[in-house]
């Protein structure tokens, strides 16, 4: 990861996201990418279904990867 960077911004009160909103799925996809896993292929078996940690929403945040 790039050191000493910030990604996105909040409004003047720090209440809502002003730019570059992210989800937990995006964060998980980025961490998995840094651990050299493909987040779209990594699945686990639960209740008879193959599931993904990032469901279908996750995307890798390329701007924070060195």
C-alpha cells in the first residue's frame, strides 16, 4: 500500500462521505488483493451454496495500491 495517503473526503461536519465512497466489500477486496488472492474466485461453502467474501459488490481500490 502507499504510505501516508488519504483516500476520499468527508463533508465539513464529518458526517457523510463527500468523495470516493467505499463499502466494506471494497475494503475486503483490496485486502485480499494485497494478500495475492483473487476476490472473485475465493469462495467458501455455506448452507449448500458457494459464497464470496465480497459478494458481488466488491472492487479493488487501485489508487491506494503502490
